[in-house]
C-alpha cells in the first residue's frame, strides 16, 4: 500500500520542484498570489488578536493566540498563496541550479510587496470598523501596545527573533509538504505555527498587519482616548520606526531562518548522503 507521506529526502525534491514552479510564473501572478497570502496571514492575526486581547494572563493569552493564528497559514497552503517566509525555501531550486540567484531574490521582492499590500489592506479595513471599541477600548489598547512594542525593538533582538520565527515556519512547511492528504497538512501546519505564535518570534508578514493597524488606530482620536495609551508611547509609533526597527531586521532574519532550513537539508541529502545502490 502506498504511503500517504513523503520522506525527508523526498520532501527536498518536492520543495525544489515547487520552487521552480513558483519562479516560472508571470510577475502579475506572483504578485496577486502574494497579496492573497498577506490577506490570509492578516486574517489569522486579526482573529487571534480578537480572541486574546482581553485575557490578562500572558501565558493563557499566548496559548489562545497560538490556537487561532494558524488559520492564516492553512488558508495559504490549502487555498494557494505566496508567503515571503515560505518562499525562502526557493533557495533549494537555486542550489540545484534549476533557478538563478537573481530569480530567487526577484521572487522574494515581488512577494514581499504583495504581502504588504494584502496585510495592510486588512489592517485598514479593520481600523475602519467598530471592532477596536470592543472591551471599552481594550482591543484598541492591545493593538496599540503590540504595534508600539514591535516598532521599538532593538535591531539585534528583532533580527534574532525573526531567524527563530522562520525556522519554526519553514520547518512547519517542510512537514506540510510531507503530507499527501488535507488532514495531515492541517495537523503539521497547526502545531508548528502554534509553537511559533506562542514563542514571541517575529514574522514580517504578520507584522505588516500588527504595526499598520496600530498606526491606523493612532489616526483615530476617539480610539486613542478609549485606549488610554500614553502620548509619549504613541509618539514612537511611526512608519519610519516600523521600517527601520522592525521591517528591515525582521525581513533579513526571516530570510536567514528560511535559507538555513533549505541549505541544511540540501547539504544533508545532496552532499552528505550517498545515493542508494
């Protein structure tokens, strides 16, 4: 009877083929798939923030976040979409010389742009609803504090948290690729992203929702007043701080974490493993 999963060395070949397919599409197709991934990850962040915002015990709040957030990756994997963190595994097809280095980075740039458009669009839509009035402004306070924290991370801390993040995510995607059935893919994705979500690691596409939603709330005086967040803290929440203190180091760190997973398995199975006789 045929097995319903791929062995690790088979996952490598599958991921390599997937990388070639991802690169060999039109720019518009790549961009639109990336927009969808940004939308999906933002929806996961929106749902998990809504579920956790009023929980005062930080440990329990993280558990609730971890239980809900994985829906975003399930949308990406099962519906089909291009996520910057997952597309870092295209490095495998580059190492196999089936795609060029320039194609690898071109794909990541287009995907990052599309992810940003999708995630910020959801943040904008949510900020123009009454959702942040929930819990007498408690939801607005939660979102603002999250955005302020992320916008003020030291560079090295953001970088290291981002590397950890994409080790979690790409290891999870590796497991998802191993499964041949929907149930297996869901279980593999759920537990890996659950672990990432409660770890406190930094994911650039999720942050494209978390920080902009705080910036949009900041523009609404009523929500700011309801939140009770101090003015001096709000002053540190700017687009400039987001890009310099978060987006740049987190993007670099996510790239390093994803490439680490890809390169390690490439070396193990292509350079250190003798072919079966």
